């Protein structure tokens, strides 16, 4: 007897999954960041729906001079500013009639599943970049200030700013690099953080590449060497989910070190399931997908940003 969808629903799921996974895992365009880009989001798996983070005050401050036979100086790092991140469940389903599948309308249902997968990836990435869209307004660190703010209060007391002023340019990028290098940690230590990644909305991607990638100084008639490309080797990323069309800004930009704290907390990666048509009153297969995750930034350290104004 021939194998049919009626006898082998696993065959249906396998065929649908093959289309879904191929589209969901398809490589993105040049320089496009996603929720899975480790330079933009630290990837951290959690084993509960709620995850608690606290800010460490540092590594005990600057080391001290110790005289011969003197006691070794002691420090007592502390934790404070607790934040809780709760994973959200994102889900959707697609109904495909048994007749439609059995009649081998492959091109049509394949396109349906491809778009289903594309929308899943778009949902994930739009949610992820919400943390950057709200960096100046709604995204809070554990000290109660917005992610990019001039009023971060360290555990030791001093106020720290990680705001840079001005539109993206060679000058403002240099200001951001200096700000990162001079940024103090929670215990007041200048960490000398090197720039690792420049994140911009898609409309600024070309400009960001020109500033960081040209061999000579960009937008001038000078023959000076471009230090951004010759020295810093800054990665440049963009996302359509940062721009004004998605509720963000076409002018804001961010410079990150490898020590930044923006984190993707993953409770469950994308999964798919198939409900066989025999359990449906209208003989439809129900193809379901879901994932569980959330995003947070506990500490300001390792990041500076500008509204572009």
C-alpha cells in the first residue's frame, strides 16, 4: 500500500519542517544583525521563565601598593541593583487542508510555510531590537536609568554617562571611542574598553561603512590614513528594526565593546509541531511554532550611544 499523509502524518511534518528550517536558518544580508548575532546580544540560556540578575560592584577597585610583610590589601565586592527578566512565549499556527496537501500543491504550501518561517524570524528580531529602540527612553538598566543615559549611578556612588552627542561622523565616532576607553566600571576603575561593534539603523549603514572602512579619511580631500579601518577593526552592523519605520530612529547609533551587557535570555529555541488532520473537525493539518525568550541589559558598562542629535 502506498504511503499517504493519512497513514504517515510524520511525513507531512518532515516535509513542512524541511521548508521551515531552510527559510528560518537562511543567511541574512551583508552586515545585517539578528537576535543571534553575538556581538550585539550575549546569548544566555535560562532554565526557568524568570531570570534574576544583579550588578557586581567590580573586581575590588585599583590594586594597592603593599609593603614588605604588610598584610595584603583586602576588598569586598558587592552585588546590588537586582533585575528580573521574564521570558515571553511567541507562537503562531498555520492551517493546511488535507486535500490541499494530498493533491501535492507543493509550490503553494511551501510558500505558505516559507512566509510562516520568515515571520517567525522577523518577530524574533523585532522583539530583540526593541532593547535598542528604547535605549534612550524605555529600556532600563538595574540602576533605574535608561540604557543610554547621563545619569547612571554606580554602586560606589559616582554618576556615569554613556551618552555621546551628535550625528554619526568621524568626529563623533572618535568621541564615542574615547568615551568607551575612559568609561569607569561600578567600582570606579577605568577599564580601557576597546570598541568592537558599531550598530546603526539600515539608513546609516553605508555611512558607517564609509567612516570605518575606507583606506583614507572619509568625506575629505585629505590623504590621511583612516585609523578606524587600519587600527580598530570595528565590526559594523545594521538592522531594519532599529529605524523610524519600526518605531525607532533613523539617526541613533551605538558603539559597543566586547564587554557590553545586552543579553538575549533563551528559555526555548524555536520548535514546531503538527496536529494531524484526524483531530480536526474540518480535516486540516495544524502546523504550530513557538519560542520563549526575553532581553535585558543590567549594566551600562561597555556601551555608549547617541540619538544622532
